[in-house]
């Protein structure tokens, strides 16, 4: 058990939309990812999804009962997408994020649109 540098963790890979697991807390993974461009519309039926923007800016499109809206998260912002809410992250500039998700949660959720080649449908990768 040693401290983990998020700067070093993020420097260890270049892939976009391909999170790395930096540690675990109880039954949750703490993941970091580099993101740019659009993800995919998806929904997590059984879990919330927590986002912290470490650098850059993240937009999250939401499809809610009242209609569609987009939340904008500048550097240092946090946002939780409630379980069951369809959402689509998008980064207009290169962005670094930290996520909390139950171990084994798929990055494209339980239901999703077709997954483009630039999005890694994974439960997270170990740091190398």
C-alpha cells in the first residue's frame, strides 16, 4: 500500500475513453480516464456514476423525464448521474476525469447506442 500519483497514473497511458483503475474503496473502483470527443448514449440501471473533472471540461448530456439537457463541468467540478438516467459524456477539449463506480461496471452501461471504435467498452484496465 503506497500513495498513487494521479499525475503519474494519467501519464502512463494515451488512450481516450479507456479508464484505468487506480485503487478500490470497498466494492467501488476509482478510475481515471483521458477523454476527448463524444462517448455514447448509455444508462446504468443499478448504479449512480460519479464524475470529477481533474483537467479540461466535460459536458454530460442527460435524457430526463422533463426533457434533454446538458450539464457543463469545468476543471474541479463534480457531478453524479443518477442510476437509470440516460447520459452521454462529451469533452470538447482534451480532458482528464476521475470516476467512482462499483467494481465490474461497464463503461457503456447496461443499455447503450452502438459503440464507436474510439470508445473502449470495458470494466476498467489495471495501471501498468
